[in-house]
C-alpha cells in the first residue's frame, strides 16, 4: 500500500454533529475522551486536518501528556507527531498556533490559489510546502507524498469535507467515533462527513470492530471502513 494507514477520529453528538451551527469548535469530548485522543496522537506519525478546521480553529495538534511525549522520545521520535494541513488557499497569520506550537515538523499541501506572501510566511517558519495544480489538493498524490516522507500511521482530525473525500476515495482505513450524550441540532451544523454526498447504491459500508459504553454517558465506536456496497 503506497500510502499511510489512515484513521479518522471524531467526537460527535448523538445526532451526528461535530460542531454547532456557529462553527466555533464547540467542546464535545469528555475528559476521558480527551485522554484517548491524546493517546492516539502519541501513537501516530502525523496528524492531519483540512482547511476549514485549520484556518477556523487553528488547532495545536500537540500531545498534551508529558508522559506520552517522553514515551515518544524514548522510541526515538519527536515529542509531537508531524502536523499536516490540507488547504486550497492558505491564509495563516504569523502567530498561528498550528504553525508555531509543539516544535515539530509542519507540512502543508496547498494549491496555486495561495498567495506568494503566504508561501513566504510558511517557508520563513520552516514549513514544508507541497504545491498542487488545480483548484484542490490531489488527495491521492498527497498520500503518496506522505508515505515517501516516512509517515506510516496518519491520524485525521477533520473536518467533514476532508473526512468524506478520504472515505469516498478509499484513502481511509478506520474510523473512531466518540458519541457524546448531547444534541446540537441545526440544519447547517457540520456532521462527520459532508462533501457532495453519495447515492444509496454507492454507500460506503462500515464494519464495527469495537464498541464501549462509558460511565460519562458516551459511547466509543471503532469501525473498519469497507468499500461501496
């Protein structure tokens, strides 16, 4: 397989929302789930987010636990995994937490829609920038590049459009979903997967491989992503 093993991780409400209609990165994970996510990050070679999450929320994507960071170092790794951003038109500010926090390697995949000023900023901060032709990043080519960079286990933390495209293209292997005991509602609130959508005949099947019911009222589900039915 000429790409990393890819797993998507989401926290969502019981009605499938990963944020409110306000799209400000509403808290969904419980304290226990935050620890689980930290463990997943520590076990990954890289953590990836899409453009809306990247620019709208400016996530740090770092390992929070010092013990987990130290464990990575003992394995000959950097304290934090590589951070990967996929964005058609990069619009970072010079104080971006994504670019500056954690001290690790940062990789950006973007297109010619990104300005020369943005390229200059990214390169001044030591970011590895990969430029793709067209209006959107070629996700298949991106995965091959990540494999060539030595990334074997890739964690994806959204958002909905990136999740959908990876699943649609057969580029994702597993899905972890923490289902929180709450309802957001809202027709415009984002769900786990967005994008153009699929007809029923092209639906992607999921095989449940693990499930846990937690004392916080949430449920953790782990699926293997199969192909269209």
